[in-house]
C-alpha cells in the first residue's frame, strides 16, 4: 500500500491505518496490523490483470502510475505496450520484489529460466541463476534485502528454491487456512481433482463449504486479526463483513473462486487450493509469465520506474495533465475522507483528458460518493455497468467490487 497522508514515507502506512486511540481495542488492532504489514505481504498480487488490462484500455502513449504490490500486474501491464509505468509502494519488501522481477526479466538468458524462477520458484537452479545473471545487476538495497534473512533466519532469496509463494503474509495465511481445513477433515487440494466446472461445484458443496459452518471457524473469522494475512486492516474488515458474519462472506468469495471459473484458466485458484501455479493452459499463469508475453516483457522492462514513495507525494511531483492511467488496488478502503480528497485532487490535477482510474473495494459499492467533494468527483464518470461486469469476471474473487472512473466525457 503506497497511499498516505503528508508524512515521511516510513510513517505513511501507520497514518493510513491508525484511526483510534492506541489503548482502545480498535487502536490495538490497527497497530498489530501495521506491525504485520512491515515485511513481505504478497509474493503474488491478487487483482486479475486480464480484467485490469481491459478496463484500463492501455494505449502506446499511456503513462500508468500504480501501487506496486507484488509486481505481477506491473509486469503484466507491459504486454499492452504502455509508454511508461511508475510503480510506487511504501513496503520495502515489495519494492525489492518488483526490482528482482524486472531485473530477472531483462537478464535471465531465456524464457525457460524466467519460467523456472517465477512460475515454479522451487528449485536450487534458481539460486544459481540469481547469482550468475541477476545479482550483478541489482542495486545495493535490493541485493541486501534478498541476501538478508527473514524473521526466522531463512535467507530470503532461498524462497525461490523452496516455493516462494508459500512465504509472505498471504502465503502464511493460505498455509494456515490449509492446516485448519485439514484439522476439520478436508484437504483444500481436493478442489484440484475436478475435471469440469460441474465437478468443481460438487466438490466445493460437499467438501469445502461445510468447513465454514464449524463453530470454531465462525468464531475465528469474527476476529479481525484473523484476516491480517489477507492484507485486510480493521477498517476494511468492517467494510468486507457489512451486516453478515465474516464466515458467510468468506465462503461466498471462496465459492466464486472455486466454482465460477474453470480451474484450468484460473491461476488464483491454483494458488489458493494448491499453493502453486499449474503448468497448463496459458490462463493458468499471470500474463507476464506466459511464454507468448516473454519477449514483450523482457524488451519493455526498462519502461518501469519502481519507487519507494508515497502515491500522493509522487502525484504532487508531476506536472498538470501528465498522466493517463491510475491503479489504486484496494488502498482507498484504508483511507480517511481527508486523504481520499487529497488523493483525488491530485489525480484530477495530473490526469489527461480521458484518463482512467481503476480500484477495488472489499464491499460491493464504490466508496467515493459523499466522501470526495463533488467539485472533484463530478469531473469523473463512474462506469457502473462496466464495473459490475469487471467485478463478475475478476478471477481472484476476493473483492466485492472492481471500479472504473473515466475523466470527463471521453470514452
């Protein structure tokens, strides 16, 4: 997350999340979340880039500014041939991961090595490739991060020899969810035995859905801290739950992931149920890892500028009417009305005619009306029907809404 108030960058996440007194229950939860969010959160980003690319309608003259997160979408957007991408984030682990991916795309000798490094991410050959091809081209902070050790003493680069997608806050959360499911008599990998969407539905209804009716699971998911591993702060937890029990909401989101898309074409489902990518149809890999995209990603990687920076402060540094596309992920769910107003003021100032803003929300509805002044928001057209369609087709399935705004009357 790389949007915050007017503060030094190492305090921006704190200021975005902390809304209550530090001694209150909610305040303690907020501070626990920011502590958990300090390291690697997403080894893989959980926004569907295929939906994003359609919504953004990228053209060769586009300058995209986006939150970097795990970097999958940064590299995947290169397949649309934008002029430039600026990827900003306040999480130093995400900055290091983005720089590693971009350097590897440029410097690894061929697609097989690139695929092995990021699609398989579980062989010692990756460590040898890192030392020979990637390490010499990394800047010192990035090299220091990957060759340093995590909280339990493992060298971080070693994750690419042992399954890097099992690491990070989200990877650990999925691992814990698998353990809980097995303790309740279900191995989530059973979903991957399905040979058709009909079988997917049958397995989900028979094996997966009943887990959410367990008393302990219902109690556990009602604790906001239990979802920190999804990158959900307390304020976003409230938006996600709404008036329902959290176990009901999570079951509905998982049902969409398990049943609404063919597993052969949904790499998010393979990560959720199998904790890995599946080497099958091209849809089972993010666009940047598909063989057909390799040459474009490799030759265009130099167009990406990765910055350890605050999103709003970056916008303030840019000239009026200089940017074309903005990707905010779900960061606005964290924000106060004041920060939202500041953000959209800068987006509107820096946006060219026809600019597009794409973001996601934990809840179903767009969160902007009534919170961003009409003098600013009124300049943007909310594409309601398109947003509903994008939401329905987002294969990651964890968000309530995908939202597209377009500046002025431009199509």
